[in-house]
C-alpha cells in the first residue's frame, strides 16, 4: 500500500515556500551575467523571463489542481502525455535542480567564508537536509523567517540606491541611445534564460501538492501570487541597481547588490547585504531540496527510481530516504563543482521540465485555453537553446543519458 504524505500547508504557507525558492540567491547573482548578455536591454530580458514564467505558472497551477500529488510535472507529463514524457520531466528536474542546490550551497559558502566556500556549502546542505527530515511544516516556518529577512535586505538596497545622489534613471537605457542598439536579440534571450533561473521556484508549490490542504483552490492561488510578488521585487531591485551602475558597470560587478550600495555611498550596508545573500541562498536551498526529494519520491513510487526511495517516515510523514539520498548527492556536488557551470546546467534542465509542463497543459483544453501553454512551450524551448553553448551541450548529454536509462529500465523487470 502506498503511503500518503500529511496535508499540513495552507495557501499562505505555499506562497511563502514558493517565494523562498524564487526570492533567493538568484537576485543577488543573476543580474551581472544578465547585464553582460543584454546590456541596457536587461529589463527587456527580465520582462521576457517573466512572461515565460507566467505561462509556466498558469500551466502548472491548472495541472496541480487536477493532479494534487507529489512530483509536479513528472506526474502531469505521465498522465497527459505518456510515461516517457513524465519520466523525462522528472529526470530533468532532479538532475537540474540537484545542480541548482549545489549552486545555492556554494553561494552561501562564497558569502560566508570565501576561502572555505566548498566546506561551508557541504555543511549547509547537511543542516538543511536535517531540517527537512523533521517535517515540511518546520521547513515552512523556517522559510517564512528567511523570506522576511531577504525582503527587508532588498528593501534597504532599493532605498539606499534610489535615495542616493548617485542614482540616475538615464542609466536604464530608456532613451534609445546607442548603448541600446549594440545588443543582439540572442543576447537579450540569453539574459532572459539566465534570469529565468531566479523565477523557477514556483514549481516547489506544485511538487508539494500532496502536502497542501484544499489543493484544488490553494495551489492555483498560491502559484501566480508568489510569482507576481517575485516579479515586482526583481523589477524594483533591477531598476535601483541599474540607476546607480548602468549596464556596463553592472556586468562587471562581482557582487552586484553589495557593490551597488557601496557606489551609492552606503558602504555600511554592504555587510548586511552579504548576510542577506547568504540567508537568501539558504532559503532557496531549503526549498530546492524539498522539491527534489518529492519528485524523487514520485518517481520511486512508479519504479523509475529504486523503490526504496518511496518510503515515508512513520513519525515525521516525509520521504526520508529520498531526502537523505538527495542531500548526499547535493553535498558531493557542492564539494566538487563550479557555481557558474551548475547554474547554466540547471537552467537548461528546468526549462525542459517546464516545456513538458506546458505541453501537458495544452492537452487540457482547446482554442483560447491553449494560448498560454503554447506560448510557454515555445518560450521554454527558445530560452533553453539561447543559453551558453556549454550549458546546452551538457544538458542535452544528460537528457540523452536519462533516455538511455529509461530504455534499459523498460527491458528489465523492476530494479
């Protein structure tokens, strides 16, 4: 008999968990490479990323309300498109988000103790895996505290930048000057793909579908609400930082938000921003481990992964074996990989995951009801192919490996 998870989360908790995954380290690190790719068109790239994310959110909300089970698009793809597509979505999510977990952990290490970044990253993974092991409700409370701290830090950055004499809205490039014509469409799309990395957290709400009370109503409300709040925060922060730096200087910033407050004359705030970045990365890592373990649980239930990973702890009502295995894998990655490589690889896997989500949602209706998933599907594929070549090549290779594993599994009775 399949064990069920306990439904303890309300709409507010679901929104907070989504925000914890979105308003995390991405906003502290993604602006610089996005500015490098898009220049003064950075805000256009942000807008494109938001449109694709909105389509994905709407598709995910419809599907999550219909299939309120742990696993997210792994479940939706299997139910709407067939076993293979559900498996491919789950594979892309697990491997892509494992890399994203490593990137978040390394962000913590970089901000807390740069000389020992890998050691701190591994310690962060171990600590948060232990928190998740004790139950999702405790994770939701911790995420709520983290989101509050990060929003307060980002608000301080915005006030410091826009309230300083260094702020100049002319640096946004809205006047159509020559700096806005020197960027290719490919650069803007690449920026959108990089910024999409920071939006992808709303999937965490869908993957927790089995632990949300009244999922048919709560999930469709929570996903767009979390996305809308994140978009508003990102847009205001981007405008504030650009007004102080301009796109060219922002592209070369090692720590964009900390450098921005120093440039605005508020050097005293820089250490606070560093702490905020570390806390944000911890929040993202907490939610990411939560989501990956739930997809692992769903895949194990269907024997796409070893069935032992489907066990649910009798006391804490969490997929404890899946959480432990995910924690071990992420800890190993955090000890070995490079942050930039992990982010690029993760973005590719997540965009493939959402492409399958949109294709699944496309089957739910006809006519106008198919416009949003069609736009989302096309947007995911375009952004995935616009990422740096190394990320695309590595992501395609890992997807091919997953297909090979699927083919072998089909020829073997069980594991």
